[in-house]
C-alpha cells in the first residue's frame, strides 16, 4: 500500500467546505488547513496576488486520480494547484489509519 499527501491551494473562505466534503466522501482520511498564505503568481501575462489557504489531504496513492478529479470539480479556479507528494515512509499505525479511513479503488 502506498500513500500520498495531496497539496492543494484554495481561497481561504472555501478551504473548510472543500476539506469536509473530501473527507466525508472518504477520498482522504484527513485534511490539514493552513490559512493565511499569500500567493504571488503570473496569470494571463500579469503578476497577481491573492489570499489563499493550503489544504494537505492524506490519502492512498491509488485514490489520488479520483481525489484530483473531485477537487477539480469543486474548486473555483480554472487551473487549481493539486499535486501529489509521495509518502516514502511513516509511522505504521498512522498509515494504517489512512488506509482504514479511505475507500480503496484497487
């Protein structure tokens, strides 16, 4: 069994709803919301700045494509940041908890 942390940026006012929906649907065992982030980025030829939150979802690697599609459907951005960071090792009881709290697609 392999696991990923999905790193997602989202408008601060949408973070809790997104996190609750994904965890309720068992696509992630947990979501950590890190509020108060300022993003500076280039968009359509201009430098933009926005207040965002980072949401880190903990899930099984084989669920990431489904998780990514669900977040994309719920997200307000045209091009949301949704990336998978592989978990190369971890505390076994914690990894077992992630497995137990998510639905497996394998």
